[in-house]
C-alpha cells in the first residue's frame, strides 16, 4: 500500500502518518471502526498505531535520504512527519528497524 499525500482545507500537507489522519478517519468511519481495526490488524498484521507509524517512518527515511537531518533536528523531522514526542518517534523507529535513528543515519 503506497502512502498518498494531499492537501487539507488549510493547505497543509496530509500524510497517512499525520496527527490529523487518525481523527479524520475516526470521524468518517465511526460506525465501522471495529471493522476498520480488524482489517488493519488482519490485513497488515499490525495494530492501527503501527500501521500509521509505518507511513510516518517512510517519510522520515525519505527526508533523511534527502539530507534534511543536516538542516534540521531529528525531533523537528519527527514532528513534521506526524510524531508528537521524541520518545514515541525513537520507540517506533527502533521497533521498525531494530536500531535508533542516529544509528540508522551513521550506517548510511
């Protein structure tokens, strides 16, 4: 499944991993949330948070590959990609890759 981007009403970028997406999905899909959760759990073999973080981390890695980590802090990149805390970002990154963001960058 490919990450898709678009624009929200305010003109800001919407990523599948953005902080606004879970709220938007919840409002639009409230009657079918149990079904949506089951589809993500079974279809992707992960929970909703891990599914969203997968797309967030793809965007983080894309920014790393573009050299953004040389222009801004890792935390600002994490926030830009939808993470709302350093701890959550580091935990999700390590869970997905087995290493920290700094270790990942040092191996590139």
